[in-house]
């Protein structure tokens, strides 16, 4: 049994702001190596974190014998190659969402991970907010009866700024856009909370900011900044002919909103971005707050739910690797990523054709 786990990072965006500080707070984790396409970014992140090694060649991080676990926080088009290389090198892996570019890639990655025998996880850290876990338990104990409808609203205004430069988020080839970056969290939340699949999707993907500054000129944006979806859930433990509504916008403001609501036969439930939970029984005219715990957050960044969610998630990963566990309760696996990707692919087809699209059943 290892006494400490060496962690390597590929990417210096979300990793630098959230993941590295969270693992630094873990007693048995060591920040060993940081890779970035920019050597300057890799060096500065290593200087901040005390990492022993930095590089602009991610394979150096994957191949180090003192790296036990690799966090991949790159654009989605790079996930498969990096994750499979890390697993082949005997490392455990945490990949950012969405796990892949399409369901064929996600299927191949899940199969590779299964054969590797290593932990292969997706960073759906919101699952680890105590309030979300409490809300899920309440739903499955019948707190608001059978679920008839679920609604997810996400609003963040920053990509409404048309002076923001063109980057991978604007690139279809890189896997950018709101559907993948945010829609993957939304779909995973529905699947995790309700423990059932999505039968069909009717989606509209929109690009409001159609070009952005790039290398002294302007470049066309290839991806969506707003997503609207109508869903039909499969009947399950808590659902019966249930519908879903999704609104994801990267241009709406002024405040940040990340909220999921459930309509049940006996009442209503609302879960906010920090995992705050509110419930109202049928016949009641006001919400009642449910007491929940809030994990520690990370100094200097906005508490969107992701920082505190990852602070709760990180020590569970390290403990599981030390113990040699092959799974972590509530953690999203590559198989979960396949199920999310089925819905994302169907949403893209629906938006292209203008028709409701059926989703193949969950694996």
C-alpha cells in the first residue's frame, strides 16, 4: 500500500485554479508534474504548486514513474489519446468532461479503461456536494413523490462579451461549445439524480456571438453559446412519463445561475449551485430550506459549486488509490461518460435536423 500518491496534470486552466489547490489540501497527495502546451504556463504553475517537474510534452508527465494518477484538463479532442496513454502506462485517470468527442470515442475509452483495471473517472465534481447527495437521497425516499418534470437552468454572462478572443471554446474540431462544456454536467446531473435514462431529445443549439478577435483580425465562431433542450425521461425508480427542460446560456446575466428543479406528484424541490436545497410540499406556498453541509472552497476564485465540489472529491480519489479500490461511490466513470455522450450526440443531430431524436438506452 502506497503512503502517498504522485499526481500529474495535463493542462493549466481548471487544473491550476481548482484541482491543484484541492490536491495540495490532501494529506497523502504530492504534486509531481505539470504539462501544458505552453511551457511558460507549465513552469509558472509548477512554481506556484511546488511541482518537481514541468514540461510542454504531456507524454513526459504520463511516463514518469513517480506519477500514479493523471488529471487531464485539456480540450475534449485530446482526451482519448491522453487518457489511453496514461492508462496504458499504469496510471489512474481523471478526465474533464465531456469525456470524448462522440459516443464512438467514449465507447472505445470505456472499453480501454475496463481492460486496464485502473480507476478511470470523469470530473463531474458537483456530485460530491453534500447538498446534492442529500437531495438525491430525499428524492429516492419519496420526499416529493413520483417525479413528473425536471428543469435545469444555467446562466453565465461572460461569453456574451464579443471582445473575448477566439480560443478552443470556439472550435468545433477541439470540441468547444456550451453543449459539451456545460450540457455534459446537466445531463450527468439528470442521470445521476434520477437513476434513469433519457429517451428522446429535441434540441436547439445557437451561436449568438458569431465571430471573435483572432490574430489581429476576426474569426468565425464554430460552436454554440446557448443550448435549449426538451427531454423525455425513461420510466425508472422515481420517474413516470417524466419530461425535462434545459436552458444553458453563456451570454445571459447579470448573475450566475446553476439550478436544478424537480416537480413531483407530492411537491417540488430546488437545488442551487452550492448544493443548497429547498423543498415545498403540495399545498405550500413557500420554499423551506433543508439544512446541508458546505465543503471548504478555494480562496481567490468564485464559488460556483465546482471548487467546493472538487475539494470534497479530491481526498476520496487519493484514499481510493491508496486502498486499491476499483471504484468510488458517486464518482462518474467512463461508462457514465458514454451515457452522457449518447444524449449529447442526439442533441446535435436534433439541432441539425430540427426533429426530436431518440437516444439509445444507457449501457
